[in-house]
C-alpha cells in the first residue's frame, strides 16, 4: 500500500432514521470547509454488483428478511462493497483522502446480526468483520455514527416518506425493532458513536443532529 490511508467515516442507522439526510449534510459541510473528500453510498443499486442485493430486498429469495440467513445475505452486500472499493475509491483512500459512507459493513452488522441471538450473534459478528476487513481487504471505519431513532418514530418517518411501499426490511416492523436493538449492542461492542436523534421521544432537527456529527468529523481530521 502506498501513501497514507485516509479516514473513513460511516453514517449508520435503521431504516427511517435519516441516514441520507445526515450524509448529505456532512458532505455539504466538508465541501464548504474546502476539504477534498470522497462520497460513497451503499448499496449501489444502479451497479451490476448489487444484483443479488436487489433480488434479496425485492423478495426474490423470500418475503421476509429471516427467509435468508445472515451469512448468505451478508455476502450479497459485501460483493457490492468490494467492487466499489476496487474500482472507485481505493486509490483516493490510500492517498489519504477522507471517505464518507452512507452505510458500510456496519449495515450488515446491524441488519443481519438482528437475525441471531446470543453466542450465534457474536460468532456471526466475528466472521463478518474478519470476512470483509481481512479476507476481502476492505478498510475498517475510523468512526461510525449510529443515528439512534426509536423504532416507532422511524416507522412514522418511513410511512410519511413512502407510504406502504418499501423493501422487505422496511415493511417488517418487528424486524426494524430488532435491528435497533442489534445496533445499540454494536455501539457498546465496537465503540460506535451513538447519536440520540429523539431525546424523550421528540425528534431533533436534522441541522441539530448534523452539528454533532460534523463537529466530531472535523475534530478527527484535525480541523
């Protein structure tokens, strides 16, 4: 590897938590600060490498998330990330350019670990991080921001945005609640930064949430 690797920041959260909005606000803040960076959104639905992801979310392998085991589902997403890294942003990252990601390996950890409990969940997480970070050679994030939106509020925001439409993750309300529980455990296990998006059940403004994230990113970049 040549050069000095850049920083990798990930915006993570369950469906309806506001990931896309926070990612866009962070990207805007970086641009306004004059910081050259790369922006990556996963899954890359328009690319061939996401074909199995699209089939999975579209219900081709079963109408419920639990119809596909966590190991199989994880490989669908990992292949898309590997293709993205090798063909798009590896050179910039290795040259020291900060990379911002809307979802990453961390999404597999949140959504697929929610299908397991206890020792099986921990075994899966060890496999996942070894598979993506060591065997596939994807870089580990420097910081992960988990947008913690209570499950009921996330469902309300999802319904407001898209009505009854949605993929097999978004329309399974019980599964979404399990994903939040999984993510909170990961915050403790992996040292992710939990961003409380709705203290006392009242959602904060996107701008207020963004200020927390931007401040932490700038600090990590020495700004």
